[in-house]
């Protein structure tokens, strides 16, 4: 399984994808690789001065967003809004990537993003990385991946 790394990859999945599974705290979005990997055409020269023509890294967008097309891609979005502490965000991301490996064979060859869409109750989980929080996150992620529609 490949991981999403760039902002453009995440944006392509979130903009062109559909929500394929949802739980109380998480949503799983999917975008087809062939549609998301089409390169954005560079701006055509207008014949003006060289300063008017597109230059720089954005002008040559011919490289595909998803170079490997035969396997699933996965990314995780854990906003500060729902997990204030970095240690909590990192623990949740580690759980996302670990649980996804168990379901790698069932995921289609597409780009996926797991997004935290609600916070966990602080009164129930006192520590940022408590075993109870990790267990709750893991159980919910297993339900999320098990509920994926093909």
C-alpha cells in the first residue's frame, strides 16, 4: 500500500472522491486513480512577453499524481480541531496506517483518505495516548474499513 504524501494528492481525493464508509468519528473517502492521476495541462503560451508565460514548477504539471496504479493509496487527515495534542494526532495516524494493513487486500486500487471528523470525549479518555483511547480508535477503524462499499 502506498501512502499519500503531497497536498495535491490529498486535494485530488477530497475534491473528486466519494465517501465510502463512515463511523462516529471517522470518514473514508475514495477517488479512482485514473481520474485523479490525469495531469493538469500546462498553460498554453499566449505569445506575450516571456514574463507573461507560465514558468516554474506549476507550469510543467505533466507528472502523474499517483505513479503506482496497481495498488491502493492511503492518507490520513487528523485536524487539530478534533485532536488538539500532537501526541494524540500521531497516535491516531499510526492506528489508521496499522489497521489499514489488515484490510489492504480488500481495498480496491484507488486513492483513499481517512479523515477524523469528530473528537473523542476528553472526560472518557483522560490521557492523550491512553490504552483505552487506542483501543477505541482501533475498534472504530476496523468497523470503518469493514464497512467499505466496493
